[in-house]
């Protein structure tokens, strides 16, 4: 007896949407207050972070505001997460090295 291959059953729209949602996991970010604190501890300006992430100062400000309603998405989210990690590492270096951040600048650079 010969078996004929059966055509695959089409996925339902719900199945497609569920699979799409499961594959798009966005990297977790610190809360908004922590984001701003990380930037401040590193002595970075809004413009510094905006240039690093390829977005506007307004975008960074809105992602840090306690009452903000927007979150970075996609490539912007990944770039912002990397920038936060870089700033956090730099701030740790400053702390371990005995340097202090003064008005957005590393104190050693003021000498």
C-alpha cells in the first residue's frame, strides 16, 4: 500500500503570533532611575549616550524619565543596553581607581 504524503497543516494566526512573540526577546534593562544613575556615575551626558546609541538626546531623556512612557526597542534597545553596561563598567573603574566624578567630568581630568 502506498501512502501519499500529507500536506502540512497551515498554522493558525494565533500560532504564528505566539511564535513570533517568543522569538523576539528584548534584553532586560535596569529601571529608569538606575539608568540615569549609571549615566551620572560614569559622567556621561545625554548627548554622549545619544551619539553612542545613534538616537536623539530626547530619546535618552525619555528612556530615563521616571514618568516616561517610551522604552527603546529593537536595535536601539540593544545599543542602549550595551552603552549602559559600558558606562557601568567605567563607573566601577572610577570607583576602584579612586577617581571621582565632578559635574560630569572625571576629577583626574580636571588636574
